[in-house]
C-alpha cells in the first residue's frame, strides 16, 4: 500500500508506504563489502535502469559513469493511476509520484568534501535535469530534492547519494511559506530575501561565505548548531534557471562549506535540502529565491520539539559562523 493520508487536525499529509519495509539498512547491518553495495561501479544491475547518467561510454547500466540517476528500488511513491478518495474524516490520495536516487560518485567511500569541483557541477546538472524532466508530468505539483548523509540523518546506504521525491500536491508547510513570501513582497515592494541579505550584510555576524552570486549564512533562527543556508545574491526562483557560470559559482561555495564542515566534525551526519518553488512558479523570482539548507545532526529533537515545532539550539548562530569562518581561513 502507498497512500498519502490527510490529517484534518494538522492540515497535513502522512505517506503510508509499506514498500519501505523491504529496504536494507547498510548502516545497521555494517555492510562495507563492495559486492553488496548497489551504488558501486560494477553493480549497475543491482538497481533499476538509469534515467540519467554522465559516462565515458554509451553503455547504459554498465561501468564507466561519473554520476548516475536511477529509480528508487524501494520507492515510497510510484507512478500508478492517480486516485483520490475522501469523506469528512478519512481523505487520501494514492501514493502517486516519482522517487529517484542520484548516485553522486562511483567511488564507494568517497565523501562529499573529497569531490572535485567538476563532481559538484555534475551533481547540480543532474538535479536540474531531473527537475525539468519530472516537471513534465501534469500530475506532479511539488518536487523535493534532499540528501541524508550518515546514520543519524535517516540514511540507509553509506554510498553518497541524493534523493528526489515528487508528489501530486504541495505540502502545507511549503504552501504557507510561499504565501508568506508573496505577502511580504506585496506589502514591501521587495522580496524577503533582498531585505534579509541587506540586513545580514550590514550586521556581518552570520555570513560564512559571500560571493557576487551566493551568500552562505548561519540563519538568525537556526534550528540546529551549524545550520547553513546558501542563498542566491539576486532574484532567481529556481536552480533550473542558473547559467553555467552561476552553476560553477554554486559548486565552489558548496565544496568549500563541505570541506569546512568535515574539518570541524570529521565523519558526521547531516541533511541537505533544496527548496524550490511549487510547480508553475519558476518565474516567481520577484518574491521567491531557491535556497539550499545544510542541517548537521548535532542534536536530537525531543518530545518538546516534536510537539511544538520549536527547536532548542544550544549554539548561537554567530558562534557557529565564527568557527566555520576560522576554518575556512586555513583552507
């Protein structure tokens, strides 16, 4: 069974997906043998056929690739016929959608801080390709790109990978955020992100890195220690609209941040998310900017956080910023 079940109490959906019970967890099983890793080069037949790849040859589903995208074998959603059903209390949408995995590197134990600049460029190019391809499906309303790295992040595979899940509705948290940003623009005549960057630059307490194209900050209201947001320095709603020069610029800043984080924490768990506009709003750059969030798993959300969505952060964001800036000076 795969169903999005709606909670009238919370005005939100939960995804029930029995298929996920079948997936293995290589962290728990402590499997490091290359023969058992479906993402290693040479094990291409252990995954569904690739939907995108950059390779040195034209042989699909064989060795010789640099980055590869495949459907998730244990997908939380699937492309069945879209159906909905509701009564006063029990509303559901069947689990229609896309679930794909970007296998970022053919090297089993390579960490993200060890990627070359070209690997980061290929990484973003793969994301852009899949965002564009999946958006062609008229039933899809929102596409989420995310990376779980390390056992504390929710990852089940040690090999570096990023996931894409596309669904037939826009989650309430996304809708609410999008509405707030639009209302801010209509009230002030400027985007929230323009004003945020102006304030952060003037204060200069939480800026980790800044280029002409992107700014990396530890947000004022960081949920966790060393939370990082990478925000474009100009109005642009979607990653898919970046030109090649801006893609290189983004790759450089993410590479530097990963090096700094790994120097601080060595092997650590983190979540990385790409915030994109809902489908159909890629030209909403006057009030929305895409952004990337990195959330190191330094703390565990307890009952208070889960009940209230109010997170307790033991680090001042400007303290996290200073630590990361000091590390970057040594690189």
